[in-house]
C-alpha cells in the first residue's frame, strides 16, 4: 500500500489544495502540521489542524465533489498523497451499508459548511428573495 503514496515536503504557507479543486487524492501527515481552512486567505475560517499521522482531503474522494476547503502547511511538513483510485479500489469490497453511512455523514458536513457560509454572509441562501 505504501507504494501508492507520493511523498511531498511543504513549507509554511504552502497550499496543498484549494477549495473547489477536484478531490483526486487524500493526504496523510508524515511530519509537521497542516491547517484546513475556508474563505479569504487574509481572514481564513480555520476548520482544523492535522498533525502527524492525521488524514485530510478524504471527503472529496468519497462523494466525488470538489474540495470544500483549503489545506496549507502551518509548519514545514511532509505529507503523503494517496490517489483516489487506490482508496476507491480498497473500498469496493466494503459493506454497502458502510458506503451509505459515510455518504450521509459527508452530506451532513457539506450542508453544515454551506449553512455556515450563509450565516457568515459568504453566499446567499438558495431560498433568499431576489433583489
């Protein structure tokens, strides 16, 4: 399985992926720390921090939708990238109920993120009156 990973070293502030990018891989932090955030780079909304051994970028693989956040190195870090195809191959044998459960969880997270954007005024709710 480790042959499926591609190692990359990133410096503080380096972008690993951007919101809206295709979800073509997931990442494991081998060393260092990565921050996941949304919004304007000058005033980001921090979603979380991923440290050694942590995984990020997985949601877009499961639901095949664009990335919903940005990820950047908070300090010099080494990340290992696993292509989506490798993860999907390993999931083919999984119980269909597990697939459905993961999809429900991801849909809920995306819905909450969209609602947060609405509350923060970044986007207009779909049911808002036209002006």
